[in-house]
C-alpha cells in the first residue's frame, strides 16, 4: 500500500477514537445523578452564541462542563456561597416552551444560563438550601 493510504487510514482511526472519546464523555456526564442540560453565555452581549453544556451538582458547588470538549475537568465551577441569581425570565412566549433564562452573578461577573423550568426549580431549591445566613441567593 502506498504511504498516503496509510496516513489517511491512520487519520481516520485517530478521528474515530476522538469521536468515540467525546461521545463517551458526553454520555457519562449526562447520565450522572444531579446533571442537567444548561447553556451559558456572557450577560453583556445578548447576541453572543450559547455554549452548550451540562451542569452537575456537587458538594457545595455546581460544575459546568462544555458538551463539545475533551477536557477532563469542568469549564466552570460555581460555589454555592458566591453564586447569585439576579433575575429570571420564562421563554414560553418566544416559542421556546419550558425554557427559563436565568441571569446570574459569580464573583462580580454577570452571565446568563438557559435551562428547563424543572432544572431552574432544582437550582433555586439548591441555592435556598444553603447554610443559615445565606438565603439571599435567589430572586
């Protein structure tokens, strides 16, 4: 076989392995107990694209993972004591049934999350169940 065929075959094998690793990571993240789909974007640019992700409740924090990444750790980690919901808006009227736009602040940085109504109710409950003295985390 010519050298170019071996190179092409090797590239196809590497591509297949990367795709399989990405699919396995995505499946593992989405099947964890306490995980929910959650898109994110900066709050200062309403025309910025949403970054598709999966959020996961951990002890005292939320880990947010990008869906299309091979990183072995979360892209963002939000600790409960420093995470504040500053507003929310249901998006039913915009043709996006069962979606909530959640405005958040973490360490002075504003951002928006897009999630289902059930996921927002879980987030609000998680924030409200903070230790005593931290009940101001949800609007």
